[in-house]
């Protein structure tokens, strides 16, 4: 299946948030603050993003009927906020995160909120493909 560029509306940031998204975002931001201030070593590659905008994008995708199934999987789910935002809409939503501390915290937040997202610690990269990383260095992403 080929990837196709989708033109996203310039007014996406005017869309209303999903029901309970504000509470999820506030709870997630509190969990992130605790996580970042923890005395544990920093996790390379961990980054936060605009959860409100993500919620609006998910709303826009729904409104424009761009989904062909009622399932979502986040690879590198972090604290699972995106996974939980999708679950708020009644979708089957799964997040996979390789960092144990992140996946544990994500599961705690989901449990605390009664969110149906399933969050797992693991890797989506199959075992025995170490050479894959070397091959991918030479590939350039395209947006056509």
C-alpha cells in the first residue's frame, strides 16, 4: 500500500477537544513532570508534544472518514497519551514502548483514568535484524 500525502485543514486548531481529553492531557502532563524530575537516568529520545493538537488531529481524521478500521497501534508510545486519546473515541488502541519505565507509567495513568488503551513494554523490531539499522542509514525518506 502506497502512502499518500493528505492536506490537513489550516483550521484544525479550532476543533473542539474530545470529551475527557482535557482531563487526560492534564493528568498526562503531571505524570510527565514527575517522570522528568525523577532521579532516574534520562531516556534518550523521550520527547513531549502538543497533546491538544494531537487530539484535534484525531478529531479531524474521524470527521473526514480517513480510517478504514477501528484499531490504532502506536509504536514508540512513550507515556501512551496518543494511545489513550484514540481510546477515548471508542477505538481499540494499543501502545508499544521499549522503555520499561515509560510503559509502566503509561499503564498507571491509563488505569487511574479508567482508559481502555492497552500499553505494553516491548519492541516492534524483530530479533536478529541488527543489520537492518545499517541498511536504513542509506535510505532517504520521501514525502511523495
